[in-house]
């Protein structure tokens, strides 16, 4: 196989050295160059023609976002952002994903750079290999349109909860779905694979853009209509019933499917609750987290929806649900919100035969 050609753009000599050593150990990856800033990177892209760019979010002379915007306009290519675990790093990374970056990885903390980087190595390999498969020119076609908010006329939705899970590509997919949700939508619980320092900023960003009130979930928080609750990074989000109300329960147990938070943990908690009506959706993401939990929901009579392959950045999680027939229907990203709310309006529950409602 022809190796994936990677250009590293980072102003830190130490980070350049570590990334180069890690990536060159992989037989399918070759680091063809390193650049200290976007100006140097611009010339090296023309000369070296890399397949994937790793890009630091914070650099001198030109920030990563400005460079990314110019790159996507003049020379679109797959970009994996290297993000600092700070509030500024989270904000910049979320904007980068909106601007066309394929994925991101959190930089190891400085005290870990010379230590055990095995988990970071594996994640970096996977993200670079995945990025190389993405046609960035098609990314816009995978995003939902800016069409208006879905009308939802059902005034009260007692015992109804929408549950959404996602991973790679999910920050923007979740945003696209919630933008179409009206302020009187049934409550939404969300598990997105995301670092601890990013989840609060992710929830705040959604809250500033969406009609629903979006929170980073807190332990024992009451779940209410018109509100959405994002699992905090580093904690599993479960739903419990106590004192006559559905509540968020945060759990600091071991990762499930290598993830914390895990979609399966959230779905499984809902499958165990009596009386609740669950409408679940599994969006774009790498791996299989959420598939078994969705099947458990479907087998309990709940409704399940997966994002289709055409509009998924990566059809790993929804594809895994498809393989085990855990879904009732599949839909394009543009139609996820409408399909969920329409199913709630008409009382649609688990279907014996899966359907495709892609538009």
C-alpha cells in the first residue's frame, strides 16, 4: 500500500519530534515534512502534496482557524486539529470542525509528553488513517441544510425522552439536529465522545445557537421539556427516575467500548426504566458504541433511528446498529429532527421491519 503522507504543522519542536516519531512507526503512514507555522506549511503543501495535515490550533504569525479557512478555500484537504485542553483550545477546535476540519485530538499534557503515550499513539493513528479516507470537498453535502425549525404541536410530552449518541463528526451533526428542534421539544439527552475540558464549551455553544436550552448535564439534574443535556467528558450519563421526575445521573465507572462517556451506558439506562417512551438516534461516529444499547431499546418497544451512510462522516456507529438490525428507520441528517418529532407526534414505537426515510 502507498503510505499516507502527513505534514505536521506545529510551532513546538518537541511536539514535532514526538508526532513524527509516533506516526513514522506506523507502516501505513509517512511524515513527509514539518512546518513551524502556516506560512511555511503553505509552501510545503504545494511541494510535498501531503494526504493529511495535522494542525496546531494555536500558532504565531497566523492562527489555525485563519489558516484552515484559507486552506479549505484554496486547497481543500483532510485536517486533524491538535487541540490544547483549555477553554480557548476547545472553542478553537469546535470552530475548526465547523470550518471543515475532519477530526481533532487533544494534545498530551506537557508532563506526559515524554511518558507513556500508548493511548495517544493509537488515537492518532486511527484519526490520521480515517482522515485520509475523507473527501473534504463532499463535507458540505453531509451537513444538514439551514431550513427552519421543525413545527411540533404536541403541547406536553410526559414520559417522553429523545436520546442521541455520536462520535467522530458528531459535534456538528448534533448541532445540525438541535438547530431544527423547537423550544417545546421533548427533552434530549446526548452522549458525544468528547474530552472533559471540551464538553462544557460544546454545550454552551449549542445553547447559544439552538432554540432549546442546552446544558452540560449535572448529577441529579431534573430532565425537562425544551431542554437538552450533554454528557460531560469523563463521566457516563445515565437517566434515572426518582421523586416522580426523570433525572440525569453521572457515573464515574470504567470506560465502556473504550469510551467515557459511552452511548451504550446512556441507552442501557433508558432501556431499564419502566413507563418511559424513548426515541433514540445514533449519528455519525467511529466504532460500535451505542449499537447494542439501541438494540436493547428496540427490543423493549422503543423507537430507534440511525443516520444514513450517505450523510455520515463515518458510518461506524450507525452502521454497527444497522448490521444487528437495531434500528427502526434510517434517515439523512437533514431529516433526523423531523423524523424523531413526527414519530413522537404519531406515537410511533418499535417497528418490526426497518425502513429508510432518507430524503
